C-alpha cells in the first residue's frame, strides 16, 4: 500500500490473498510466480496531520471572527465543531 501524500509504502499480507492465489492457479492450471496488487490512499499519519491542520484552521477562523465554538466528541474520538447559531 502506498500513501499518496508522504510516499510511505506498507506491506499487507492476508491468508485470503494466499487462498485466492492458490485457487487461481488451480482453476487456470497456470503456474503463478508473481501477483501484484497496488493499493493507494492516505496513511494514518497523514490523515492525523491533516485533521490537526483542519482543526487549527477552524480555531483560527473562530478567533478571527470573534465567534465562540462548542466542541464535543464525535464518533471514533473525533472532535466535532459546532458553529454558534446566529440570532435573527
């Protein structure tokens, strides 16, 4: 697996993948010597870094606009920022 942001490459092994390779070889009567599966995305470190940057931007916005934000815990321990309601 390769991270699109930092370029980190991680190995992933699975018994399911080994079983699939075996089944492919058996059904096709083909001697498989290599299988390549590319998976690209964003690693946990980069996602955390991005979430922190987003949080800092939100706090900076509230500081500039003299708004008070409320914070509460959301799913998976993430902070949810709730903008104050504007009176009409």
